[in-house]
C-alpha cells in the first residue's frame, strides 16, 4: 500500500518535472530526474530487503518452534528408554527361565515317556516358553523402535538447527548490505 502511494507521488513529481522542463535549463532538469530515479530504485531495494527479512524471520520462528517441540519429544523418548530396557531385560530373563523349565520337564518326560502327568506339564511348559519368547521379541522390537525414534529426532533437530543457522546467516548478510 505504501509502495502504491509512493508510486503515485513519483508520478506527480514527474508531471511537475515536465512542467519545470518548459521553464528551466535542460541540464538542471536531467540532474533532477536522475536523482529522482535513483531514489526510487533505492526505495524499491529497501522495500524488497525488508520483505525478505520479514519472511526470513517468520521462517526462523517456525524453525525455532519445531526445534523446541522436537527437543521436548526427544526428552520424553529418552526418559522412557530406561524403562524399555528394563522391560526387555526382564522379558528375556523370563523367556530364558521358561525355556529352561521346558527343557527340564522334557528330560523328565523322556525318562518316563508314557506318563500323562509329564506330558501335560511338558505341553504347558512349551506353551509358556513360546509365549515368553514372543513377549521377549516384542519387548526387544519395542526397544529398537524407541532407539530408532530417538535417533530420528536427533537427526531432525540437527537438520533444523542447520537450516536455522543458514537463515540467520542470510538475514545478517541482508542487514549488513
């Protein structure tokens, strides 16, 4: 809006100059016209720079907000890492114990292969070992997924911080010019 008002003002000044041309020396008029055009170009350059800086500042704010959110998410993920490690270790220990129990009962069944008691216990122990092994795999997969998420957030933060530094550098260059 301001640029439009200035353009109208410059058009008025140009009309005024043409009126002056009729009455004054041509050399004076050409000097005045060059000064007017130079100021117009300078103003348009300043206007472009301020728009660029405003756009870059908006981008900086967006990046800073995204970095803050990513850091908060990373903190939460890292806090849950110790709990996931503990769950995974416990699930592995339970699976190992269930497998050992299954092996012991299988040995007893092999000694007395006609016993219904040991057959039922062996079947139950095998089922428990299978369930505990599945639980241990799920816990391990969950832990790996969490580690991948943490690594992904760290990469995202590093990328956003790099973009932010480039934007800040561009703004500094523009302001210095």
